[in-house]
C-alpha cells in the first residue's frame, strides 16, 4: 500500500515502514548521529510517498482513535484495557478502576517477571493526577465517612478499603488484595455477603465499587493530632524599580481586588474560608496589617532580612470579607507608594522565610504567591550571583547550570513542606534570574513557576492575569502526603514531579493542585501472576481548601502477561513519552546532556528491537517494523530530543531551559503530548462543531495561500501565508491585505462573521484546556517572527541541529538493526 | 559682716553654691584633718528669673591651659584695657568690643552682683528639641489607655517646632514613620537582637546630617532638621495622636505561666541608635515608658517563666541573679552612647513588681534623665509627674535644659577631686585636676545631658597648698563653674558662676573655720559620698566608714574631757550633723532591707540629683502635727545634750470634751519631732519623706472620722481639722517633682508602716517605759534610737583609745 502499512495477522496491527536501498537527496545525516560511528554514508533511505509515511500516521492515529473511541463511554471495569488517547474526547464511567484522567499507565499489561520487563525495556510507570478536574458530565469522587475510627484499612499494608478487598467468612473478615493479609471487619462496617461472595451493600458504597473516592480523615491523620485550620494565601509583591516600571505592581494590585472574591471554596454558594495576607518587598520586606477594625492599613517594614521574622500576628492574615475596605485601600495605595522607587535590589530567601513564619504563626498550611522581578543580589540569606555562562552549554559541566547555586533553598523547602507552605512564583525577568535556583522551593513544595520574560503591561497583561486567576482559583489540597501501594511483586521505586520526599515511599506535597501530576515508576521485586494481575492504590492525604482533612484514593488494576506481545499490544506511547521526557529532564541534573540523549535513543531502540525480535513475523532487515501501539514512538522521541531543554538553540537562555525543565516535571500526558508535538490546524472550512483535521508539523505542509493555527500548550501561533486568500484575511483580521495585518496583535478582532466567531471559539476552547494561558502570536510568512514559529515545526530539521523526522527514523532503524544483528 | 548662715543663704540664692566649709584651711595637711572635705553642692541652673541672659559671649583668659572667664574677681586695669585672670594671673587684653570700658562703664560680668551670669551664644543654628517616646505595649488595656492619653496630652505641651518620634515595643520593636498619609508605616525589629548604629542606619535608611548642617558658622535660621521618624510636632500632631490612639496591646499570645516577651533592651538600643545617627550632640530626650521588666534579648533582667521571680537583694548577695551583670552591661553601654551624644534617657516604670531599674539605672543616672516609679500608668502619680516634666518657667520656656557640660576652674591652691551627680566624665585633664579621685574624678569637665533647675552636683576639692607655703594675706581661693547647655529655646547658653572663699590657717584660726561649717551641705556631701560608695561596696562597710567619719569629726570639733562622755558638747554649727547621720544610716539610700533592688536604685537616683533642701527631706523627713488647740507646741531641734530635747509639751483634747458647744480651734500645723513620741491618738500627722506624703490619723481622730463627725454641721471644726493636712499635702504634691506617693492612713492602718519606719524609735518594745502611757506609740523594732546612737557616739568620741 502507499502508506506502507501491512497487517501481520499473528501480531495484530503492526507498522512496517519499508526502507529500501537507494539514493536520495537526504543522505546528509545530521552530525549528531555520527558520533563514534562509521562515517560511511548510510545506505538506507525512505522510499515512500513524498509526504512521508510516518507523519500521516501521527495524524491518522489520533483521528482513528477519535473516530473509534469517542462515541462510547470508556468504562474502567475491564482490567488491562488501554484508554483512549489524550487527544480524544471521551466520557469515563468509573467501574472500579481510576479514570484515565487520574491515572494513565505506560502499559496496561505488565510483564510477569523482571526479566521480561528488562528484556522489553518498556518502562512501567503511571502518571497520576490525583486532584484532576473532571468534565461536568462526570461525577467527582464521592466522599465517604467511616466514622470516628477512620477509614477501614488492611492491618498489615495499611491499604485502604477498595473494590479489591475480598470479603470472606460471611463478611466478618476481608483479605487484602495487595498483601493478602486478613483483617477483621469492624462491627459497624459489617455487612452480609450475597451468593457470589460480594457484600450486599457493594453498590451503595463507593469504596467497594469505584476506582476513585475520598475518605473523611480523622484527627489521627492530622499534624500534631489537631484538626487543621483553613489554609491561607499570602501575596508577596516585588516593588523594586523593575517591577514597578514594567507595570506588574499596578496590574497585580488592581487584579487582586477582584480576584480575592474568587478564592477557592468547596461550596460555590459559601464564602471562601481562605485567609489572605499581603507583603511587598524590595531589599526589605513590608508587611501589612489589614485588620478589619483599622481605618487604614498599617505597613510594617522589616529591614533585618538576615534573620527573618513575622512582625505582626493579629491582622496579617485576614478574612477578605471582613477586611475588604482596608484591603482595597491597601491595594490602591501600593502602586502609588512605590511609584517613585529607586530601589533596584531585591531579596528572595527572606521573602519565603517570611511566608513560612507567617503560616507557622497562624498554625495553618497555605500558599505563597510571589511576584518577583530580578536576581536577588541584595545582602540576605539566599543571595545569588549571576552565574549564567553560555560557554558551559554543550559541555560536561552543563548540568551545573540546572543545579541550584546553594543548598539554602533546598533546606528552606524542607521547612516549607513541613509546614504545608506551597510557593507559587511569578517571574518578570529582564535578564538572568537563575530560575534553576529560584525554582527550587516552588518545585519542592508542589508550587508552580510562571515566567514572563521582558514583561510589558500592554502585551502580556492578558496572559499573566489569566494565569494568575486560574492559579488563585484552582481547586487544590494543602499539606498533602501521597502514598502509592502496590500488590506484591511490584513496587513504586521512583517518583517525578513537584514535591519533596524525606523517605523512599511518602511523596510530600505542601500543595497539590488540580493540574499537578506525580509520575511513579514501578519495578518488579517478585513474580506477578497472570491470574491476579497487579494492583496499585494511590492515596493522597490532604487538607481541603475548606480546612477539612481528606484522603483521596485512586485504585488501578492492570493485567499481567507472560507474553511480550501482550505487553506491546497494551502500551500507551503518549504516557511512555511523558515518562521518558521526565526521566531525561531529571537526568540533566547529574548527567551530561549528550549522554542523556543517547540513553533515550538507545532505550527506544531496544524497545523496538525487542519487539522486532520477539513479536514480529520474520521480514527483511530493510523493513522497519513498529508495534501498533508504538508506531508514534520515534516521531515523539525525536521531538523530545529536539526540545529546547535537551538541544537548545542559540537564542534559548539557561533560564528558559531551567523553566521548561521544571515545568515538564509535573505535566500530565495531554500537556506533554502537545508540548512535544504541537497541534497544527489549517484554517480552512470552519463549519460545524468539529475541528479541521490537523496536519503534520512540517513547513512542507504549510500552503502559502493558507492560514494555520499552531498550539504548543504554552503558545498559540496564527501563521498567515503570504498569498492567503483575501476572503480568509477579511474574515479573520478584517482586512483583505496581507501587508495590513498587524503582527503585534495579541487577540483577534471580534468580527461578525461565522469564520471569525468559530476561530475565536476554537482559540478560547484551546486556552481553556490548558493550565496556562496561551498568548496568541500572529506570524506573517517570511516575517522575522517566523523563525520562532518554525522552531515548533518539529518534523523538520531544526536550527539547533535537531534531526528531521525522516532522518531520525532512519537513524532509529539503523540502531535497531545494530541491536538485532 | 553677715553671719555665716546669712552668708550661706545669700550665696545659695545667688550662685546656687553651698560649700561644706566657708573658710578653707590653707594647707593640704590641715584640710585632711577637717574630716569633711572642702566640697560644694552646685546647682548649675538654679532658677534666677531676675537674671537677664546677656546677648554676647564670654571673654576668656588667653592662656590655653586656663581659658577662665572674665569675672568680678579679676583685677582690671581700665586705662591699659587689661585684665588679670584670677586663676592663673595671666594678663589679658580686652577684646576690641570692650574699647569703651572704664571704671564707670563696666560690663556686667565685672559687677559683683553678677558673680553668676548667663551668656547666649549667638553662633550656630538653633537646635530643635527632640523627644523620642519609647513605649511598652505589654500591659493591661487600662494602663495602656491611660498611657496613651498621657502621651497624647504631652504633644500639646511640646513647642510646635520640637521633633517627636515614636518607638513601640513588645515582643517586636516598631519604629514608627510619622506623617504618612493613607497608610501608617513602621519599621519592625526583632527584640532578641542588638543592632549597632551602623546597622540601624542602614536598616532605617537614615542619613547623617551633612557637614554643612552640623558645622559651625553664622547661618540663617534654617528649617529644623527632621527625618521620617522624627518630625516637628506642628506637622504631625494629628497623625501622631491618631497613631497613639490606635496603639494596641502587644498582640503576641502570652501562655499561662509566662511573662509577656518584652524587648525593652533592644528597644532602648534602637532609640539610642536612631538619635545617634540623626541628632548627635543635640539635645534630645528618650522617654521610655515601661510596664514591666525586659524579658528577652539584650538587657533582659528576668526570664519569661513566671515561676522564676525577678532578682531580689537576697539573690544578688548570693550571686544568684543570672541576668543582672549582662543586663547592666547592656544598659551601661547604652548610657555611655547616649551621654556621648548628649541625649537624655528617661525611664517611667509603672508596674507593681520590679521592672529592672537596678540594671537600667545608669541610663538615667549618666544622662541626667528622670526615673519615675509608680504602680500603674493610671495613677495620678505617673500622670502628674509626666505632665510636670513639661513645666514651663515664667518666660514660657521648659524648665529642662539639654546637652550640658560643666567645667570647673580653680585657684592654684585647690584642685578638683571629682563630682557626684547625674553626670559623666569628659576626661578633660588639666592643671586643676587632682590625683585623688572622689566620685567621677580625673577630669575638670563633665557632661550633664539633662538638667533642670534642681539638678545638683556634689563637687569635691582637694587643698593642695603645702603647709610651708603660706598664702598671701587676703588671698582667696576661687572656683569658677562654667556650664554650657542647650536652652529649651534651642539657644546655646553659657552660665558662669565665680565664687571665692577665704583661707585660714587651721593652726591659729580653727575657730573661724569651725564657725564656717555648713552642716546641712556637709551632711548631703557626705551622704552622696556614702551612697556613691554603697553602689559598689558592701552596705556594712559604708556604714562603718560613715560612723568613723562622724566620730572623727566629733573628736576634732567637739568640746569634751577625755573619757567623759557627759562632758561632750558640740557647737551650734555642728549640732544637727549627728542627727542627720543617724537618719542617713536608717535611710533607704544605705539600707536595702525592706526595699527591692529597684526601689533602692530609684531612691538613690533621686537622692543623687536633688538640691540640698530636697535631699535633707529625703534623709530626715519632715513631720507636722495637726490637732485641736491648746498651747502651741514647743518644738526644739535636737541638740546633742540628752533626753531633754526630746520632750515636747503635749496638749490633748479629750474625746469627751469634743462637744458642739465647746469652742475648739484648730491649731496651725506644727512641725514636730520625727520621733515615735509624736504619734498621739488625737493628732493628725503629715509626713513628707520626699517620696511619700503621708497623712496619719491618730487613734482618736480616726475613730471620730469613722463615726462621721465631719459630716455633721456642728462639727465643722473637725472637718476643717481633717482638711488642713490634706490641703497642705496638696500644696506639696503640686510642686514636687517627681510627684510623691500620697498615703492616707490611720492608727493601725497597714500603710502606717511608712511612718513607723521613719520615726526615731524612742519608744520600743524593748524600753517599756512608755507602755500604757499616752506619750506616743511604741515601735516594734530592734533599731537603736537616736538617744542610744548619741550616747554611743559621745562615748567613742571622747574615748582616748579611739
């Protein structure tokens, strides 16, 4: 066939890309592929249709999945089935396993033995998003209260009551599905069993019938055996010269006035119980007393930053409604007060220390919002120096750029986590600020870092405010501990994400919001059985925004297989890529970048070679045979390898890379998917509710006469071809002339035509799907800005030396062949 | 020639000087035999409303080592326009401005009635007055409210140009920025840390006054210096009033069994540092208001555990006061920084328990600041006293003066041993300085940061003239006191007092020396020495020293036959002196029993700065009696001649005789002996100890009062009797600073102990002769009475073995 697809009846769907001997204009290999190898030009080239087979596959796979799986709800009752792709719209019915919105696994059939797992090299991991938001048509996890004695748990492994607990002896005892231990059923929880051995109340109890639910935690689950206080939000606004001048201070203060009405709450009717506090700072800190009884706010300056302390107790953290007048007066005055500041130096460490002290004093958990502009060079703990050195890029010392400058912030984050103090950092840098170091505390406390380089009020206001609004409002838990329990045979061995671990099993999260994921890698420590499969239970103990202590439990059962083919048939490439990228990005801290990249390539080659060797029917060596589930592995892998973090272009700063590195560590699968392989939509007929079919990310695919929308998860580009139809331009921009299009547009004009309306709808819907607001850039063909846009055309050769997809595929094929021979 | 008492009174009136001897022994050897050294009590700013300040500057002796000021004692050659310095004999040209001088046209400073004269220095800018309030917020709401009101009131008493600042403290210390609109700002510091001036300057973002501002030279009056923390009252009056109004109790929680954390030591350090950075060498008052002891940080005097009480004298003797030494050191360092810059530290301590005055005393003592001790800020004792700090004189200027220095110049025959009073040494060596130090010695200049009209220094001299070097006929020993200070108007002023005394050869003219003895001044001068020693030495040692001095004085100037105590006679000029010593020995200045360390420090503080009259009251309280008429009571002063002097004619009114129709007059108040025999049932007593004004109702009077006779119209006279001491007490209460504690008690009342502890215990349970008689009240004490004391003294004085 033209697509090069053929069927292997034994092994299900396989992808065979036929690579034949021959000559091609593309025999120039990117230099990076020649490392230590023969300089002899490879004799393989793609001899398929001009468009390149594999890319059609990328789009095809997504479209197929969408077509096949979005109509029926995905039910989680069947063990071991691969969920629809993240790009597919589907509904989930919880029938005993956690929804893929909470947990996605790299493989849903996991090898029975460690040897088999090792042989395949397929990573066994789960990407868990414990507090994920569900679409409106899916019910959020039910809350279960087991009374004063707390949730029912296995006596030995302490797993929580779940559908995999087997009740025996007429319901008087249950056997743990994880460790097989027998536990007596407490009298108040006793229930008779029916003829099939199931409890009669099975269907009435979420913990016996669903994959995800919540327990109300008792006082035993609380710090110091004391029920928690409602959390607090503290806003720290940098008021140094740069921050004021960029307009940030003004915008933040303006916005907070309305934003404070949208603090998170569980009951939309009630007022939020989250208390708020305000601090401004440059090289000293200004705390504000906004007690409701005051006629005007009071400012308290702490200039002894070497030894931070909280200067006031009463009136610092207040209820918004009580103190509204004082707070508004304060927010009105802050921009005025510092309008003429000439202070350019800032501190950073003491700011976090101050927030920590405040939460300690109030004996509550909470979140700090830091709006910060510059490298903290003022004399204070945590003072930093400019160490950006582009010469280190590409050398073995490159890793030092990603490591924090000092241990100060690591120690500080330890204290923050102990208190449940989550730090969100909004950066507005004009130059190097050392994100690698500044990000340590946010990353370790479950916080987020947002970065607005060269912030300009007019241009970046929308993006920043939307991010801020979402960040303030989003549902989250505080002072959380996550524990992943597994059935005997496998064990959670490694964790990735924004958190802190003081031992090997407990993931401590000062804050955990609905967008954060924790990726867990599993390894065998014994044999698994095909009969029982494997179980995992992820339990997150947290304080809700209303101050209630809760336990969220997600259960997941997968099949175990003794045949490699089963493994390869039930993998999920997007999740594998998510895991690989996180693994690679973390390795950068300790390993030279080149080694990291080589390791990635090598592991993928082994995965594919193992398949070829063990599962595929014999075929000629010139054929590249990919498992059906992994046929996109090479294209995605290439994107990971070419990403700014692993292969930076000359214009990518160390801060940008550190920022992206941290950002990726807690991305879920759908975000990482679009992050590595952006979505490129040709804007042709935009009628009906459906989106136009995406095209592959390659310049070849852009037509001079078209307009394209590209979504990367962080940015939106509207590429306008030089010969775009006048009608199209009129519909979008209100002008038929290419030259009259303003390249500085950040939002499209609201025109009264169906095309414009639909386009804006699409943009809005894209934005609403992402945790961060995507700024829209209009890119005119052959404009300077086109370089930035082209950077995201990931199937093409990149300016920084990244291989084109086809080249990479050839390389991959060669690697596989080498492994096989 | 006037009598010595007249001479002494006249000198005191005119110059504010009283010498122990008014004729001086002419040799070192003889002087040492006089027991009481040649010394003076000097009140630099003695109130002289009739003395007009002179609008030019003093003329100085041109000799660099002398620089004495032209005075009436100088010899002047009007024709040659020359004057001879009476201290160093240097002949000096008059300055050109004195060209018109002649024996009929003399400048004021040459006229004898201007032996004390005040010059106004015209150079230099007018300095603003600076008042920095340092306010404790760890106190009960009621106290804080009262304190806030007092502070707000005080703003109205300040001149509009005065600069004020506010520091509040509790667990944290807040330095308030003044005059902020819309939002009130303060800089907050941790109370556990001591910051030096440089750190503070950085943290507060302060800049020192530029050289031009601080420099000398004629300058147009400029806008007063100010900064964010210290601003003119007129500008921030409202703002500060509001700020004070909003002041809250320290919000940090205090757990059961703990004291609030009070960062007093750091707060004072910051106050001192703030002024040090902004107004060095300018008059400034740091007014510290405290409701309890410092419990954390530098200068803490007690831990925050309530179960560990604050140190007592007992702890100190046992070396068990673990914070005392370190705390004292902290405050001493602060006192030294403040005094170097001419800043005053006042302490207003209002608490029922001790607040650490013992440790902090140097802050007030070294800077001339006030120390006020009361039970609560709600008491009138505090309110009135604080208000009285801002009293103004007839010209409308504050009675307080700032940043003073006292320089003393002497004739060649005497040198300065030292001074005792609220001053610190400026370490100015010179030809007038003796090697024998008494008090703060080794210098001829002292700094007195805070002065008022009563501030009195004791200055001790040493006669250095050798025995074989006769003093020329008619030669006089002269002393010149030059006091430079900042007047409350901002002017710099110099007050010069020049005084001289005759020399006499003790061998031949001992009688005239003895006749010149000023026993009151001497008693105070010796008392200051004793109290000064008591601060560092063991109590019994000081008492022994004091006794020895008294015995030696008796031996030297008494008239007696050896070994015959009955023959001992003292001349009139010495007659009261032993009695003063008797009461001094019993006074809280030397006895710590029954007083907390804080109280002792407080009493000593007052004693060391008050003038002679007040000091005498402190040593020997005054007792007045009020009763219905009878023959006026005869009161005689105590002379050393035996029990006869103790007998006082008593008149009593029988309870039964008090009837409506009997005409009973209230006698005028009569001073009575400070003796237990003065305590009679039908009397009301009024005792003034300086620190307390006590009204004591005798047994009968108090019964009448309880019966309510004063309410009845027919017993109006009784009402008058009750009212009379109250009125008199009010009069004292109104004029005294600090305001005394007012006690109204009666026979058997618990507060009567104040009276019983002061009176001479002539009747005790040990000498039963007075029991059952109506001749006074026995005191339950083992203390010796004056009579026993005198008997012993006489015995020892006449003893040939001594």
